[in-house]
C-alpha cells in the first residue's frame, strides 16, 4: 500500500521511525521493539539510511520484515549524496525486489570529516532530483522531508520552502518534518507552505527526549531551537536520565495534544529504537487501544500528565 493512501483514507495516521542497529543482538532487540510499536496502532514504520550507504542492506531488510512479517506498511529511507544514478537505480531495484512500496527520498548529510572538494562524486545535488528519478522509473510511493525551522545549510526559510515545492512538484506525495520543540514553528511552516501552493499532507515529526546530551546534539546537528523554559528544566534535572525521560514524555504529550487539537493528519515519532516513551505518551493521550484509521477522542486537557502544563509549546 502507498502511504499517500493512508493519509487520504484515515483521519489520523500514526507512524514511527527506527534506525538500523550496529550489532546482530541489537537487530534482534529492534524486532521486539517493532512488535511493541505495532500494538500502538502504527500505520507504517520508516527505517533510516546512512548517507555512506553502509546500512543499505539492513535498512531494506528491516523494512521488508516490517511489511511482510509484521504485516504493516514500511518506508525505507534513501539518500543520494555521493551516489551515481547507476548506484541509486540498483538500490531501488533491490527495494522493489523485496516488495517495498514506499521510499523517503533524501539528499543526505555530507561527510563531516572531509572538505566539500573531497566528497564522493555525485549525480545528485538535491533531493528533488532523486524524487524525479524515482517518479520517472518506478512505482514507489514517495515521501520527502520538511524543515519547520529551516535546514541548517539553508537559513533562508523562504528558499527552503522553494526547495520543498520542487520536491513535491517532482513527485513527493507527503512531507514528514524535522523534529521541533515549539509547535508554533510547525504551524507557521504549514501556513507558509500552503500559501506557496504546497498542498500535500505535512506530518509533524516528534522526538520524545531521552537525555540532555541528545537534545544538545540535535541542536548542533539540525539547528533546532529549544524553548528556554525547557532548557532550564533540563539543566535543573542534570544527568538524571529517569527524570529527563519523564520530562520528555510529559513535554511530547503536551506537544501531541496541541497538534491533535489543531487537526493534524498524523504524528510521526522519532523513537530512537525504543518504545517505552511512546507507549507512555499514547497512554497519556488515550491512544493505547487505537486501531489504524480509527477516529480518536482526546482526554480533557486537565487529565493530561501532571507537570507538563508549565512548559510552553
């Protein structure tokens, strides 16, 4: 099934992103986590892809397992930086042979340890070119990425939206956003995208915070801003991982509640191969028995987890 159909048919589509682990034991553990995510009413699961292509086979293997063994839809990420058209066509042929039907088309991050002049030769400069190739030669459903606060390499947000429009016009059927911690960035992004003529579904990406170092890493890598009150609370909690994870659940619960009240078509969770935090968020929101495509009834706001109301969104 194409993921665009899920967004067309269902009032709310819940999805998760995982990444290929580095060891065989971690892969086995990930499969157990994926089974847990299925019980939350997951409509699809996406699997990331390393720009250096070292995870290609495992990315496709996990995505195929999700689709054929777990019985829910899967989406494999594919990056094109440093790749020739021949290599990309070979990757897409493998995905098609495995029965995969959906691709998240990304440019990918350039190598951090090399100067631009030393990057591998690539037939692709932009993700829109990858989208166009897929659209011209394959029958995959195609997702693309959006950046509510702008891409770290493109601080001009209007220019960033122009790039997004190119991806959609080339064949992108839905947008999954970079994570954000202030919902106002998402709402502003969607409003500006609609004004520019981008009408495909735009799905918010949510990251339940697991530890403070993780947040600081994402800020440096992605240019994501963190509200001052959230930063202060994280600083106060220090290195207490249990307290930080509890805060992450509370904050993401509040984020999701607000987004659902505003009528988003879906929620996409960056769960970092763990299910505990998203299970708690679903419990808080009354989504634990959610069936795919089912209408939801949110709890009253005062029934949400205590302690999150003071954190601005």
